[in-house]
């Protein structure tokens, strides 16, 4: 397994698993950065699972498309505490 940090934005990213940090707060706004057609589905599932973006929370999804094959969301807590 290779781990890369991509700072060029998601349009230039490729791989099988995408790890995405989420702050506490507006999940919809943050997930819109993924530009994924399934963002609405992800938001609904996160609400069902009571995911808030608190420090250490983890939620993962297998996606229908193969890029990425798996999306892992990690709660980062409140931005002011980073």
C-alpha cells in the first residue's frame, strides 16, 4: 500500500481509497468539495449514523464508481482547536 498526500486538489487525485478530513459544522459544504454525484446520499447516511465531524469519528463508504473505490471520512473536531 502506498500513501500519498495530494495538495493539488481532488481533480488531480487518483487512487482506490480517499481519506477526507471533516470539521465539526456544515457537513454539506465540506462534502461539496468532493464534487461527487452521490454527495446527497453521503450526507443522508452521515446524518443517519449521527456523524458530526467530532475528533476521531470515522465513517466509510464503498462507492459505485471505482474512483475512489472507498471513501473514508475522519472527524477533525472544531477548526479552532486545530
